[in-house]
C-alpha cells in the first residue's frame, strides 16, 4: 500500500517524487540542443584553447600572481630585477662622500633622518676640524653641535659621533673594526650602518635595509616581513652573498629616483613588467617622467653640474655627465 500525504503541509508524495526525479534526469540529458556530453566537452576545450590570454590588470603589470609564485620563480624574478637595475644604474655607489672607513662610519650615522646631500655639505667642515677618532673624541660637544646643526637632530648625532669616536680610540686603537659584532657595539651604530661600512669600506658583503629598501622589496613581494633584520635574512636568501652590497645600492638608488613612497613613477620604470605593484603610481609615461627625482647639483654624492637631461629617449635615467 502506498501512503500519500497532502503536499500542503510541506511533505511530498514518495511515488510522485520518484517520477519527478526520473523525469528531471531525462530532461537534463536532452539539454544543450541535444548535443552529447562528449561533443560538448570537446567543444568547450576548443573554445578555451582559442580564447585570447587575459590581459594583466592595471594593478599588476606583470600578470602573475605573487601569492601563487613558487620559490624558484621568486628567486628568478628577484635576480632578474637586480640584473635590470644593474644595467640602469651601473654607476651605483654609496652616495655619501668619504675618504676612509672612519669618515664613512660618521657620515652614515649622520645620514639618519636627512639626505645624503645635506650630510655631504656638512662633513667637510667636521672632518677638517676633527680628522681622526681621537680628535673627535676630545672635541667640545657644543662646537660639534654647531657644525652638525644643518643635519637635524644635531644634539643626538653629536653624542653618537663623539661616543663612537671615544670607543674607537679606547677599544680599537683609533681604527674602525671590520667585524659586524664589533661595529654594532658602537654608539649610534646598528646593523644598517654596519653593513654600509663593511660593504663599502672593507669589501665585505652586506645588505643595507634602509627605508627605501624596505619599501621596494615589499612592493616587489620578495618578502612580507616588516622587521629590518627579518627582511635582511629573507632577501639575502634570494641572492648569492657576493651580490648583497651592490643589490643594496641598486634598490636604494631606484627607490630614491623612481619608486617613491607616495607617487612611484610606474610609467617610467624599467622593471615595470616584473613588478606586482605596477599601477600604484602614475602609469602614463609622460606624466611619470615628471615624477623622477634628482637632487640639485647632480646625483647625490657626486660633485657634478646637472646635465641638460637625466633621461634617455626611452625614459630611463641616463648616467650623469662624466660618469663611467
């Protein structure tokens, strides 16, 4: 005996339901204009193959998805970016003027919260008055403050340079040590400053994680770390140790000239096809050129008169006049 219930109370007739389900299957099999399933699958595959590739979005000029990027692909992309920047900035170098490790150490400490150009305008008077660590260690703080006033935070910087000079004189015989563990013990000297000195005064590879470096490597999705020490470790793992010092110069130069914090000049960027952040800044080439920054008097750290144009025909920064 088949039990039937009123559908008005929300229950269905079991027999009717079976018939309806059977009818639904038959109807579904006859859909798609009667095309058999095998033919529909073949037609779908052909259509997918013939479809043009999707254009990259304005937000991601490279067209790749960094979130799904393999470790191998990341290493290859990072190293290609460095090679491209090396061609754009073959003359990249420390933008602080110095003649010896002591001068580079002091200049790097002074460069915090100011421009290298300002430091280069200040240090000649400082080093003329106090040429050695012993001289600066014995200096009158008020006189040093007056010299360093244009650099900003001059009182704190005076304490640091006099303090590190006293430490050099007392503990290292007036010589700048060539080891990271010794440098970071000096007043006002952190890992960033230490690696600048090690890489450029002693030829020992190091990564300089300043604000420009942090900004760019995160934009390029090389790392998601925010702590400078972790950024240093993450980026260092992508490159041979021998590349570290010049990598730092390339990234910092690019950050100062093209990939700015607020308005990156995406349309004038030579590595735009490799950048996941393409589109965060101005993408129009002509408008982007106007965002390129060069300090008055030539490139920072070089005593050159500014050439008539820093750009070549392709919109890429050209070397300053007189550069090798």
